[in-house]
C-alpha cells in the first residue's frame, strides 16, 4: 500500500510528488498523456526561464526531476477510484491501494459539441455512471466514448441495465475491455433530442431511443473521480477547503481542477501547498 497516489503528472501533481517524497512518503504518480500544457508552444512568463520554453519541455523537466528522486511515475489510464478501508485506484491494467489520493488531472474535459447537448445536459445526460446509474434500472442507455474509460462506465451501468449501446461518434474503439456482445454504434452523432429529458440520439445513419446518456469521452477527469465518491463540485471545479482537501476525507485536489488562475505557477504552488497538508493529515492519521 502506498501513502499517496497522485493522479496526473502535470505541474501540480509532480510538484506535490517531489515534496511528499522529500518527506519520506511512499508516492506513486499515475497519468496518461500530459494535458493541455503539452500543446503550449511557448511559455514566456515562468520564473527562472529567461528564454521561452515549450510546454512539453517544462513537463519533461519536472518528470525527470521527480524520477531522479526515486518517484515512480506510471503511464496508465485511471478509470476509477473506490473507497474501502483505504482508497483503491483502478487503472486500465491494475489496481493500487493508498491512504491518500491527490487529484491533479487538470481541467475537466468539454462535453459533446452537438445540437441539444447543452440544453439537455443534466436532463438525462450524465458524466458519472456510479452517481446516476441507479436511476436507470432496466432502461435503454447510451455511453458516448471509445476508450477504456467508456468501457469502465459500461461495466458500472451493467449493475442496473443490460440495454446499453456504446456510441463512438465516428471514432474507432481503442479499448479491449468491452464484452464481445457489446452493441457498438459507430455513426457520427448529429443531435440529441428530447422535450424535458433525453429521448433520442440522432446520427448520420438513423435515430436511437434512449432514456439516458453517459458521457465518457477520452479519459476520466478529477471531477469524474470526485463525483463518483460523493465529493461536492461547483460547476466543473472541485470544492476544496483551505487544506486542499475535497469534501471526502483523504481525497485532495490541486491545480486547474480546483479552478482559479490557469497558470503553471499556480499549479506548482497548489501542488506544494497540498503536499504540506497531506503530510499533516497522514501524521494525524497513523496506520
């Protein structure tokens, strides 16, 4: 069992990992991809860099620094978190246990950009199978996505209904976690229709009746994980207290996922501050 698992290997997560490791804690960082900073061509306002630096270079420097301290950084996709005696972090390939989890996955992904999505969001459209699956017992459902995260959401929904279609929105599936009998609709989604609630998904090849839609595009965000555990959010941001803890004891968050000034310097600061409070929390909660 680890002391801390950090989900996200951007500035907030790596900054926290460095401080936690220097406090002699057992830390594991898990992340898939580098987030939005990877796409930044030039960063010209970060302390200590008189010349522009690319986002990917800055990220790689942080990861190299962490690895030199002996911090394990695992490139894998986290698909879920469960709270038992401790926290169980589920990835595509394995499970890991920790006393504390720090969410540092960056900003919440955007929703589906099709007609009807915004107006029906929250009216049969959900981003959390664990949170809302219970309300759709024996109902026809759609999961929108094409990867391991979508497969994980389907697995959670199958506790409530077997009538589930996976809509890939024109993309190829990138997961091997689906059952052979899973119904897959690869059409391009054009519109979501409904009066007061979701009723149909319109594609370029037809219409499909559904009572609920679960969005699982790309990889899960910090908000997805927090909501699945019952943590409170405000819009797309996680709610944290002055100690960077969410409303779930032992679940902390830092960086863009808690809102505020979307800058690398703020993310690094969040990670450092969160680590300080995680250290105090663990000292006050002996095994």
